[in-house]
C-alpha cells in the first residue's frame, strides 16, 4: 500500500483533527488580537495562564523545547506506563 498523505489528512479532518496551520488560521488568529498572539500560540504559557485562572487543564508530563530533549521525555514517561 502506498502512503497517501492527502488521504490521511482527509481522514484526520473527518474525525475533527486539525493541523497546526489550520488551527492558527481558524482559531488563534481569528479569535485573538494580534498583540495576544504570543500568549495563545505558546502552549506552555497558555496552560500556565489557564491554571492561574482556575481553568481545568490536563496534567503536564514534560516540556520539549528542542529536538534533542525528546530522549529525556522517553525516560520521564517510562514510569507512567506502569
């Protein structure tokens, strides 16, 4: 079977998943003034702001800022799988 990225994208859209560019265009830019974009585009900052305002958020397992940090995440998540 040949990998078809367009078919995958279509299936993901059908179940409600959106890509990062679509998220930005449809939600972040549409519903936020440009001056607030850094707040709403930064997932960690958004989570901290939500917590400050007592909004429910899922638990944060790890933060990856750079690609080389991914290996550290595997170690952090290893114990969670038990």
